[in-house]
C-alpha cells in the first residue's frame, strides 16, 4: 500500500463499536499504519503477522502522549487505545514488524504501542500477548536542544500491558532525543537478540519509566553522540536486567544509571564510556552529565551487580563507578579502570559491600577509592 510518507496508509474505521479481529498479514506500506481505538471503538483484537513500513514521516501528528516532562512522537506503526474509559480494552498479537531501512529511516518513532494513560491509572488499555520486531530504523527529526520531545525505535507507552517484547532484528535510531528501546508501560519480559544502537545525540539504548519483570539484552548496546546513554532505570520497577555489553561514545554519555530499586544487574562483557561532560535532556530539562560508566543514584537500592568484563572510562575529569545509593554486592571480573586525566575509579557515598574484592585503578596506575 503506497501513499505519501506523511500520510496514513492503513487506518481503521473509528465509527464502529467493535473492530472484531483486524489482521495484517505480509503487508508492505509507504506511509503510517495507524490503528486506534477512538470515537465509537470500544473493543477489538489486532493481529499482525508480517508488516514492513518502508517509509513514513509522522512528525506532523499533533496527538502525542505526554509523561515525565516530555511528549513522544507517534510511530510508523502505531497501535493506540485513546479511550478514557478504563473498561475499554484492545487486545493484540504483533509479530514480524519491521520499520525503515539504513538508507531511509522513518521519521518519528518506529513502533509505538500504548493506551490512554498519560499518568496515573486512568483510561483504556492495550493488552498485548507478544510484540516481536524485525529490523527497525528511525530518526525522530527533533531539533537540537529540544528538551521536551522524544521518539523511540520501539516504544511501549503508558496504558500498554505486554507479556513479551522480543526485538529479533537490530534496532537503530539516528537523531536527537531518539530512545532506541523505551518503556512507559507494563512488560513481563523484554528480550533483544540483535544490536541496539543510537547514532544521535541525547539518545538512550534502553530506558525504563514503567514496570518490567525481566530485561535481557543479548547483543551489544552502543551509543554515539553527546549525552547518548546506555541504560537508564529512571522510574518504575525492574526485577532483573541483563546485558551482553554496553559502550557509549560522547561527552555526557553515561553507561548505566540506576535511580530506583533493582535486585539484579548483570553485564556479561564490558561496560565502557568515552567522553567527559556534556548536555542532555533528563525528564524534559537540559542538564549537565558526565560520562560515568556506572552510576547508582540516591534512591536506588541495588541487590547485586556482576560484570564479566571490565568497567572503564576514557574521558578526563570523570568517575568510573559512582555509588550514591545502596548496593548489596558487586563483582567486576575485569576490574575498574579510570583511564583519563584527573579521573577517579570509584566514589562511594551510599552503602556498598564488596569493595575489598574490587580491583580499581586510575590513570596513574594506583588503586583509587574515595568515600564521602
């Protein structure tokens, strides 16, 4: 199905009360796929079995969900329950969704699934048994310096309840404020088995504001650009997070930042950052960040951290590991290395166990642990 990039290629009829079962099978489009519960729609099941949105530009859509100080752009594929009545539930099974290409990333978000809730517990929901994506390429086209607008490669919005998210192809974002994988909703398990890559400034490989039971990223997370971070647990809840490796390149590009309780954090390979201090938006406000490799913030309570490789920073005037919250146990097999001028290996202000088993070195080759 072909239309102009900024138009809608597939849109459901919102004058009917029940969508029945709406199935898209082996479909290719130019233009957005927009499936929405609005107006008269109060029920329905959406099934996708193979969908590729080759091109789309949704930057002009004025309807955008808002939370945490920002608004989010719609996706090239958007499934959205906009009904304010919490009794309205749309169900879905979404498999084999691909968006954009290296040559032509879609403009806006890639895959967007959400309900009515902007905050709190009001409004209709989308209940998704499975969300499985193939290759995703997106560029939000957001102007530099914009603090309160974001997009996502794969975006689970508030009001979505998803049993399983599986990113089976690489997910790549290219622009300013593009989150690669972003959760505002409720997800039982989220698995990525192909690379997660941000090529623009102020992006994040994986960011959580919602609820996740188990996060398992079995391929590298890598970000490039000022303020482009690896993994952030800003809000919500997460029981266990596992990563193959995380690497960031750019000033202000934190590797891992945890601000809420997290029982288990695992990195099987290396956790590395390159860069010093830079600007990036946090919850709708531009702030100054340093490219810390591992940051446990006040309010965080982390049970165990295990890293199979090395935790390393390469920028000047940064801290490699910063512990301002509570940490029960830490094991870094490859040691901690702050490989930059005037950089420290570890700063501890919160409660932390296991320091005696860590090998920590600053650029001068001396072990360096400071507590305050």
